[in-house]
């Protein structure tokens, strides 16, 4: 609890220890476990390296996660790798703390977080890769979920794991979901991107969405830059700067559109979908455009699968995570209602500062106590399908 407010962090990340893959992958798959290898991408003279990297050229080559000699993350510039590595070195202790339950709980206690929903860091880059087969993709997901189950078992009331599901084999997703449910998961994590050419609304996923609705499981959509699937911006920009700017909000926008335009939300009104780490400032405009520029003019084209205004689908069954320092945040909250907005720290990732909980409390005067209470607790409980009063003992 922080200043009288209960806090649920719906977007917190574990850091998967490198050793866990050798332990949890099936024996026949361990050759595909990620390894650290030096970043040596080209043969060049020191003068050429200095011209390309500036002062970074004098640093030793950093280590990067690789599988089969290929970097885990696609199309990351050397400069971006070095720069993020330097920032990571400054936050080494926080990154290491995210590998264990005790590390999370210690940091949660220090910042006032009562409950955290844990999502993966590196595992989705292994699972979501169009170049590998379904067996291997699922093996990565199963290994991660087994490890996560053991980590959260140390404090199940406060650490809620979101199981990672592969989308490579749509027919197998129901089995994987049922296994996750048997393991006690409260949510599942998916990438919003097309995978092997299939958007989230593809007919091949219909049985999976039926199962999610039947079991009332929360679905969390979380993007990741440099994933080896079709990603917004990756075909246009070479820099991490450009790709990261595009990937999270634009994939979230298109995933929401796919779920509406493809009829998934119409067919499964009991689904609960959370859009994480994309900000929320784009949402009022996007819903306005879908309502006024598309549905108002073209509802006949999509009448079989879109039967109410797109904004009504969002208000009925979707939530979105804010960024505390977003421009015009109070106005955005008024437009989409704090009841549909949640908060996530993104701990311990480098693109968010360690003081992000402080940042959201700095918005208290602007959004009011009722709005802050909804964002930090009540709305998050609704997304996760639990009563806020059932957790008051925490």
C-alpha cells in the first residue's frame, strides 16, 4: 500500500536466468537454449569502427543472447546494443532482483506495490519466431511457464504469473491454455503481432478464444521490439530509436482493430483483454476514428461481425495501461474513463525509470483520488477478474 492506496502492477517483468533454459527445456531441445556470445558483426579497422561508433568503438564487444549463432533480437544496431548495455550495467542490481521472488517482493515493498502480474522478458523472443516450428516454439513457452510457476509459488498471493502461450499451432493453444490453468495461472500473455501470417482475429484461433471466454481467463497483449515476427516499423527503420517508437503503440492499435473488425469481441463478449506498455494517449483518437470515420460510413461492410460501435467493444471488455508522464493524461482519462485504465511499472526494464511509482502518484492532483484509486487497484482487479474487496487483506 502506498499513501492509503492499494497498488496492482499489471505489467511487471521477470528476468529469466540463462541457466533456466538448460534446466527446463526438454533434453532434445537444449541445443536451442540461448547463449551469450560476443557481438562481432563485421570485419573492420579500428578507424572504421571509430567512424561508425564514435566513443563506443573503444569498448570491448558486448555479449548478446544468441541461438544457433543468430542474435535473439532481430535487427538491433551495434550502437543501440552498446548503449542499452551501459544503462543495464548501471541497473545491474535491479535487473538481477527480477530473477527471484524475493527480489520482486523486496522492491515491491519498497515502492508500495501490493500485487504484481509477472510477464516475461526474453522468452517471447524465443517463442515468437516465424522461422522456427511449432514444437520448438511451444517447448520454449512450456519451459518458461514451468519456471514461472515455481517462482510465483513462493508468494502466490502477491506474485501472479501470466503464462506465455505460443501461437504457432492454433489447435494446440487450447491444450496449452488448459495446462496453464491447471498450473494456477490467472492470465496469459500473447504478442499482438501477426504470427505466421495470422492476426489475432484469424478463424484458426476461434476455439482458443472460446476457451478463454469459457474459463474467464485474462488475456494480456504486450509487444516487444525486434521480435522475429511481422512488426510495425521493422520494415522501415533500422534504428532501435525508430523501431521501438513504432512497435508498441502501433501493434496495439492494430491488434485492437483486428479483434473488433474480425468479430472476435462480438463473438466472445466475455473476453477480457489488456493492452500493455503502449501508452493510452492514442486510444481516444483511435476509437474516434473507428467510430466516426469508419463505422459511421462503412458499418454495412462489416455488419456480420461488428454490430455495435467499436468504442463500445472497448468499453465492454478491454483495458489499457497508462504511462504516468503521458501528455494530456487527465484529458485522456476523462475520455476513456479510469475504470478502463490500469498501471504497470515495466520493472525492471530500462526504458522506464525505477521511480515510476512515484511518477504516477505525482498525477494524484490532476486525476483525483477516485481516478487514482481506480487506475491503481479497482480497474486492475476488474481486468484480472477478481473482486477488489477479496484482496483487502494484503
